[in-house]
C-alpha cells in the first residue's frame, strides 16, 4: 500500500501516524524499511480479513497454476496409468487448456509489474513451472503430432509455446527483481559515511542515498500526495502540511514528532 492510499484511509479525527505513512512510501525498498524499523514490523497491519482474502487468492492461484501441468499430462502416451489417449484428441485438448491459460498468465505478469515488480518465491515457482511444462507440452505435441500424423498439431502447439515464453520472461524478470532486492539488502560500500552509520538516523540517511534519483522522486511524490490528502481531509492544517513537505526523505516521522513552528497570531 502506498503512502497516499494509507492517508486516504486514516480517520481525520485521529492523530496522523507519520511513521506508518513513511514506511508505506518505502514499501518497495527493504534496506530503507529496515533502517527505519529494525524490528521488522514495518508498520504492517495485524492479520485480519486481509489474510483470509490472501488465502482465497492463493487457493485460486494454485488451482489455476496447475492448468499447464494438466495440459502437459494430457500429452503423455499413458496418462496416469490409464489406457493410451488418442493424439488427435489429446493435442487439441491440451492446446485449448493452454490457449485459455496463456492470457491469464500474461495478465498476471502485467498485474505483477504494475504492483511494483517485487520478488516473490511462489511466483518464481509458478513462472518456472509454466516455462518447463509449456516447453515439454510443445515438444510432446510435435513428437506425437508427427508420429501419429495429427492434422493441425502446429496450430495447437502455439499456445503451449506462448505459455513457455511468457513463463520464461516472467522468470527472468523475477530473478532480476530478486537480485535488485538482494543488492538493496546488502551491505553498503565501506565509505566514511557507512563506517559511521551506527546511529539510526545515519543508517536511514545512507539507505535513502543508495536509492537512485528516480526512486527517490517516486517516494517523494507519494509522500507529497499523502500530505495533500491529509490536508484536504482536515487531518492536518496548512502549517503542518508545509512542515511535512520540508522533511528529508526518511525523516518525516522524526520531523513531525518534534516541536511545531510557532503559529502567527492575529492582533486583537
């Protein structure tokens, strides 16, 4: 969840949880999160309804994920110990399953990319499974299509190839995301700044500085949007909004927990 989205959910009558907003803004950057919250809680909500929804999604995802495996199994000459299947029937059936599954797989890749391209091990397993089963399905369709002279087997193998290629691309993107996350979690270069990064504020500053300019701009834009939302909803006044916008990245909660600037008072 972004800082802007979290700000939209906050009760205007309650004190603003600046730390929660800050953690939400850095949700895609584990190094900064750890520097801000070494306990590892990262301001996440306690398990509740969201866990149930996530569980349901996981179950549906698992059921959908076995589709390419089922398509691959159809092409075995002996399927699960039963009598041999007719290739003229099995190849189109497997092709139909993969033809239905391929758009879902591509949609899942787009959804993952829009959500921030985070590395998640179950997704890598799914992508790798699609790559392997898609390739094996296409190979088996070719072997059985040629040996048993199945008309049109080439067309039915196209969805299998699409599943294989989409799974391969997703696997590579996930591996790249894993490498990026590992680099963020890794030790910073041993410079004079990092050698003195024992203090919490120094750790936060070093972690933020290691983000590239584009990522820093995205975090800043998210926080600015959250502050604007809070001001619009009346959770903070204009002076608090101005003070919050002036905070350095990683120091929003600290700045807003300090003394507020004196408000000018009208005469009389």
